[in-house]
């Protein structure tokens, strides 16, 4: 019982610290929508890098990834740690820099607002927002599922799953409603550093306890010889490429990630951050995932929820340290969910509430609606999380691939003046419908010669966007000049 109290005390103490940072940020936040969503576009290099880093990391990283490496082998490091670190780093420059220039010029807050203005289409704006919010609910739910399962496993059931999921939700609502982007970015920076330090200490602790990386790798190979060779089993070339590409492209359209393309103080800040991104991703993913793979040779079995890291830590580190790492995992979940709630709120208010409900809403009214939307979004996701039995990998990968369907049409629109409204609606709508049918029904196959439907859907979206734009005529009200970026933008 004393151990449980210590563990709970450490986790709650961390949550209170995060709430305190949010309260400080609240005192500095203006009561305007732009400051609430984007911190008035004043984020610097370190905070931008770590808020993007911490926002992307989640239960998918701390529990889903190690669990998959434990079951299938360490190649998951290539799929997530290396390939997606590089893929998203490139997209950050190609897509993010152009969005930053356009957003700075026209004051855009969301990608739906940006596209709706360029193509003069309320329908396209609402479609992009609706798709984004649908998949966002899935991913917020993932964090709540991860938090509930983590606390339940850490405390040996003393804190039940529903209570853990509810606890994390209440704390997130507290500081997101109060502080907006500034508070989220500051807490993300603290959480990102906390996660990075803890995972390397855990890695070193277990390596030293067992006798070195050679001993761990040898034991892993004896338990499962396939883990010492590249490929095999789950890791076919089609699986690895389909997953890496879909996740890498999906990340670029996650609302909480995409919105960070608008918040940098300058282009120099944006470029510095994207250059450091792949290194930061590798520094976190490699130790977390290799620990999951090494656990196969240590006789460690997953807990009742299928997670491997908590029992591994309990076996080789003191109780207080295992609790700290779980607090780090909770930090990962919070730093993803808080940003998702904020972005979901902005999509609801800017792309659905304003255009379809109250076009003349004042900035102050939008600010109030945004904070209420955070509460509603979090509660809906919590209710969904209490009724799911899906694994974290299943939930996360499904959402990533859903977002990936948006990326190529948006890239085409950013760089090709001849893109038309009809091409965008077809590319976005049909690829999304194809992927939904492949994911939730048996009407469309889930794989094609080993290639996943998510990747096939991306190709369909690209072909339709370009093909229909070539054979259709832009309406007079469409304005390609909206995406012409200014030269000589301030680079300080």
C-alpha cells in the first residue's frame, strides 16, 4: 500500500506541476482567439521544437511502440524512429514553411480556413474540419486509454482504468481551457524534456542491471532468433513502407502538428526546429522501442493490458523510478491530448461554428465557444475510451492513415496554381471515403498485394486532385494568388 501511495503521489504531483504552468500562462494570455490558438505567432525555436516533439509523442510511443517491438521485433525503430523522423522532417520544410508564409500573410489559424479561403468553398473548409475532428477523437481517445491502462497497471488495480482515464482528462481540461497555446507550448516543453531524460535513464539502468547491451541482444536472439535479422514476420517491405509513409504523411496533417506550422516567430525559428527534428525523434524512439524488443529475452511478460514497459521497469528499477517513468508516459499523453483538444477546439469554432452557425461572432464570443468546445471534445473522447478494447497500435495507426489521405491534396494545392475546387473536393472526399470503407467495412479490401489501403488511398487522392483539376475550370471566385508567398519575409 505504501508503494501504491508513493506511485500515485508522484503522478499526481507531476499533474499539479503541469496545471501550475498552465495557470502562469493564463495570466499572460490575451482574451483573443488568435492568442488562445496560436500564442500570437510568437513561439521561439526551443519551445516550437519541444512542443511539436511532445505533441507528437503519446501513449502510441511509450506503450504501443514497445509492445509491438516486443511481439514483432526491433524493426519498428526503422518504421517510426528513423523513417518517420526523416519523412516528417522533409514535410515540415516542404509543407510547413509554405503554410507559415501563407498564414503570416493572411492570418490563418487552421488548414481548413486556409483552403476554404483559397478555393472560396465553405464546403471544402467544413469537409477538411469534419475529417480532422473525426480522426482527432480517435487519437485523443488513445491517450485516455493509455493513461487509464498505465495507472491501473502501475497501482496493480488500486486505481481502476476508468478512474485513470478520467483523472488525466480533468487535468487536461483544466490547463487547456485556462491557458491556450501558450500554456500548452510551455507545458509541452517541460514534458518533452522530462520524457527524454527519463527514457534514457531507464535505458541505462536496465542495461547496467543486466550486464550491457551485448548481453541483452544475445538473450533476445536466443529467445527469438528472427529478431536478429532484418525483416521477416510482420515486417515485409510492403508493411514497413506502407506504415512509414502513411504515418509520416499523416503526422503532417494532424491538427495539433499542422497548426504548429503557423505559430513560429520567424522563418529562422521554423528552419532551425525542423533541422533538429529527426535527431530528437531518434533520441526518444530508439531507447523506448529497443527496451521492448530486449524484454523478449528477459522472461518479462506483458501485464494484463498487454503493456511491456511497466513490468520491465518493475523488474529492474525501484518503485519510485518506475512511477517516474509512468509519470513521463503520462506527460507524453498529456502533451499530445492537450494540443489535440486545443486544435480540435479551433477547428470546431473557426471552420464549423463561424461559417455555419454564427458568421458574425465576435472575437470574444469565439474565445468563449473555443473553451467550451475543449470541455465537450474531451468528455466525448473520454466516453469513447471507456468502451474500447482496441490496442494502442490499432487506434493510433488507424488515425495516422486517416490524416494521410489529406496530405497530398493539400500539398498539390500549396504548390500548383491550377488546382481547382472540384479537384480538391474529389481528392479529399473520395480518398477519405475509400479509406473509411477499407477500415470499417468489408466492402473494400484492406490490402493490395501487401500494400495497405491507407497508402492506396493516398494515391487515389493524388490522382483525383490532379486529374480533375486538369479537366475542370476554376470558378471565378477561386483565388490562386492567396497562396503566392511574399519574398523577403522577415527572417530574424
